C-alpha cells in the first residue's frame, strides 16, 4: 500500500482554484509597459547574490525542514544542451516551498518563474521578483498579455529556464496530480523548447527529520527526461499532446517515488 500522509485539507471543487488569499500590499500596474522579463543590471546583481544565499542557507534549511531529496540530477548533464539552450520546467504545486525544491533540483542555473499577480502584489512579491518571478497579468488585458507573451519568449530565446505550475494554483500537500492548463505547453510549442517535467511526492518522516517538523511529510522531487514538442502536429494538437505526455510522466514519477508501507502501519493513520 502506498504511503499517505493523512493531512486533512478542504480542497476547492474547481481544480484550478486557489487555497490562499494573500494580502495585497502593492499595486503594480501589470500593463503593456511593465518589464515582465527584467534584464536590468540591478535586478540581475541582486538575483546573483540571492542565489548564493539560497545555496548556502535556504537549501540546507529546506533539507532539514522538509527532508528535500532530489532524484534525476544526472539528467541535467545527460541532456545538457536542452538544459543550457532555453527550456521550460513544470512541477506539481503542493506547498509554499515547492519552488525552493525546483531551484534546488535545477541548480546551479537560476531561471525564472511565472507567478500569480496576487502573489506578486503581496508582502512576498518583491522577494519573489528578486528570485526571478514573471508576474502574470489579467488575461482580459490584451496588450499586457501580448507584452507578457513576448517577454516569456525573449527569456526562452536568451537560453533561460522558465518555470510554470501547470495546475494553476497551490493545493497544500495534495497527493494526486490535477488537470493541466495549457500555458506552459503553448510556449514550449511556440518557441520549440523542451519541457523538463519535475514531480514532488511525499514520504514519511523518519529519524532526524522528526525533530524538525513532526506534522508535515518529507518531500522528494525528481527531474524527468525532457519532453519535446511534436512539430509535425498542428499547434493546438501539439500543445495538447505535449501536455498529456508531461502529465503521464509526472504522474508516473509521483507514484514511483511514493513509498510502499505495510497495511497495518497505514491503518494507524
């Protein structure tokens, strides 16, 4: 029987609905003039030192707090051309530190991450910006979405990694995999870039890890083999095909990295 953490959450009926409502402390105008992909020296300078801080301080904290274990790191060497020439990463969105896990797994490269505009305007928004966030504007603002699309494309063309959460929202410690939204795969097909699927799964706390966080499970993140767009298909079919292949790959990784436990131990939960 597969391990289940036993935590209880009231998940929304809509698979893309949000479980959080961050307080808005800023009001950045995410319009056609906003620098979604900011290449300024100031921001890149801060990002460089933040990356060092994450490596020296944050990643070790993540290890002790969540027992973060990375699998598949050798694939970044095996597929280094895809890794260094611009790619998209996708991962299930399951807790507030999951992007730390993604950065830990895909390091030493920094990369960028698309974020919900409410998170961008929250009290953590500026820190997210320094970490490489690209806020997503309102989809009904056509000119802003054009600028956002162009900036994501420029980042990929510059050989950067751009991370997406295809589930669209964060659900605390959700053990399954929710339906994907098409955004990440649209950009992969449009700019003919590979997608590195990553998957976070949970395992029980044992030994030393019980001292740091008794209630929440330990996490494992695996880097999958990159998935490439099928350019022989029409664009709409290529997006759907790429999404489905990544979904299957991620679901398989979640299942394979979730440990089996004895039935009598599961009955105690």
